[in-house]
C-alpha cells in the first residue's frame, strides 16, 4: 500500500519547513501552514526567488497558534531566536500576493526588526486574519492561507527518484526533497484502476483525483508548476546551479507552459494526518503532462 512517509508544514511562507509526525489538516492545509508571510514595507510578499536567505529562518508555531518563534539557521551568523506573541486583533492592512490584494495582520516592530536585520532588507511579518476567505482555483476549488495556490502540495519518492535518474544522465548529483517544499511525501503501492506502483511509476500523483489519507479527504486541483525557488539550496540559503529546472525542462513541460513536478490538492474533508497513514485513492484521472 501507499503510505505517508513525511509531513511538512511551513508556518511562514518562504521560510524553512518543519517535519512532523502528525498534524490536523484544516480546510486551508496543515495546521498553521503558510499562516504568516514576510512582506516588504509596501506589503508585497517576499520569496526565496529574490530573498533566498528566507530558507534559513526556522519558524515554530505553538499548537494553538498563539506563539511564534523565529530562529536562525545561518551557519555564518549569530542571530538569537525571537519569541513572539501572535496578535489577531491589530488593524488589518493590504498585502500583495502574486498581484492579488489580501488582508493581513502586522505582527509588530520586534518581528520586523529581526527579519529586516536577518534578510538585509526592510521587512514586516504578516499573519492571515481569522476572517480570511480566499478561494483557490483548479479542478477542485478550495481555500488556503498564503500558499502559492492550493492548500496541499503532494509529492512521491518515486517522482524524485526518477528525476535523480534523469539528472545522473547529465552528471548532476541528486537533490534533497526540500528543494520542492512538499507538504505530504508518499511512497508505496496504491490500489487503483491503473494498478499504479509508486515505487516504480513516477508521477502517479498527477493522476489522483480524489483520495483519503487518515481522517481527511483531498481533491486534485492542478499540477505544481516549478519556479526558481527549486534552485535554492535550503541548507545554505543561497541559489545553486541550474538543477533541477534544467533537467525537468527536458521531460516535464506542461501544455500551458512551465515545468511541473508534484501535484496540488484542496481539502475536501478536514481531519488528522499522521506519518504512516495509508493513502487510499478513490478516483484516478488522466495526467495533464
């Protein structure tokens, strides 16, 4: 059977993720996933595409969401950790995510000073407001916090292994899974009408249309279009060479443009997920790439 082998949540968009043994899957994704965002002084979101040092910020949020810690993983720096009481009552302000205006709650001057110093550019920390009502697109509409699009990004080990095979043909070394920043990593042998074997068939996740994991149901939205964030070494917080985009461009081009790797899902039914949960595919479809 196919099982969950890793669960990762990213409390602050663009910053490092945290691997967890279990988490509640809310309608907007894993609990607290992308519920915070670093923005410029005029409210435009920051991304590793321009600020790769975001990868070196290690955020930890308390179970109730009321406390946030920002720690530095900079091997050459000495930034102390910041412990922050999260506010949801401060005035709302406009923030820009991919040219779309949403509302956010500024988390104060202490967080702003810490991030500005660490990133070397004036920044503010914003939290998604409780009344946030974002609608995401795709085959199965849903909602999310400040994620790029859908609530959940899923990737299989078989897909990464296949990419490594392709890269090895170029003489390129393998890359860590964290280059792709998935929420759910899966491996194994799911049951389905095509008889997929995820240990042998890469990109089977592209064909899932509805599935159950633990107590939750998820519906396919779209393929994950990859950008320059995949070029950032997540341990170094710096941009590396041309991989994986160079190799992906050879065999994973989407009909609508761009290269794709992994799949996005909306949450159809919320519930608890745990590492080791079986992935039960309820409906398969045809791959879009």
